C-alpha cells in the first residue's frame, strides 16, 4: 500500500488521565474506525516484566520481552499469554511501570510495528503520547488533549473508585505529576504538543463536548 492509500489516522496524544482514551474510543465508534490504546501496550510490557522477574529499568531485558509479547485485546479484556490481566494492566502500578519501561528506545522500537498494524480500513483513532510525532506522523488529524493536573487526578480518582479499586487523591495527584515529568523529560519520543497538533484543553469541557470538538475538526480537515 502506498502512503496515499493507507487508511486515515486520527492521533490523540496527551498526558495521563486527560480523558483521551474515552474521547478516542468514542470518536472511533462514531466514525466506525478501529481504536488503538497504545498505553495499554506499554502497560502490558510492565506487567509481563513483573511476571518474569525483569526490572522496569532493565532496558536490555525488556526489549526482547516487548518484541515477543503474546498479547490480545478482546472487547474489554486484555490477555497476556492467554490469561486475563486487565486489572493489573489498568492499575496505578501498571501505569507507573509503563512510564518506566517506555523510556527505553528499544522497547519503543519493539512496539512500533504492533501499533502500526492497527491501521486498518476504514480508519484508526490512536491514543497515546507519540501517536502524532512518531508512530503515525502522517496522521490526518493530530489532537493534543490535556487538562490541568488537579482535574485529571480527580477524574482518575472517580474512575478507579468506580471500578471498585483503591484510590487516594493526594497520592494520585503526586503520581500524575511524577508521570508527566517522566513522560515529558525522557529522551525517546517525549510527550509534547507538536506544531501540527491542535490543542484541546478539556479542563472545563465535558467528554461529549470534547468528542464533538474532535469530530468537527476531523470533518473540517477531510473536507479540505
Ligand atoms: O496512556 P496510559 O496512561 O495508559 O500510558 C501509560 C504510560 O505508557 C504513559 O505514562 C507513558 O509513559 C507510556 N506511553 C508512552 N507512549 C505511548 C503511550 C503510553 O510512552 N504512546
């Protein structure tokens, strides 16, 4: 397939708990597009490492693990080596581990083709940190979705409590800030808004309004 005939991609990047996962999924559903939650892949690498006794700072051992990952996404469940790991993957520990394994360029490289394989007709909505900058630089639309740290911590808190998981607001805020710092300061594919991405601050926006804003923007670019 040549670049011109590749299915279109909407890249939605932004910090943790900005609501990008929910917005991306809803945009994908509205358009009948596929959906890639790239953060889940980094989280699965962290969980797989823990299961195998590999430290999150052992880049040399993590890369082959990421390359050989036997992972399957099936509606709401995530399977690693045929076992359900959804709760560990979605836990705070999974997120903390993900942001540590994600600093390794070899881990990122090992996950590249796996992410690009989600680009299937009629199109893809992908969310993460480097969807627009590294994985799908030719995305039709790039959105940088964010919200202030307190709002994000509060959303994460409600999400975890809603799932029956333990959560502590002060600890969540501290961890979010640490994760923002790690994600934006790392050398490999750091989290940052690229010049060609459109900023969408959802601090005072409902999910519905954010979804509408992305769909309206996409309609505008596809009619250009
Ligand atoms: O989005 P989510 O919170 O699931 O991502 C978990 C971690 O995985 C992030 O904090 C980030 O360090 C890493 N990540 C990444 N690149 C992506 C998606 C996630 O580095 N495209």
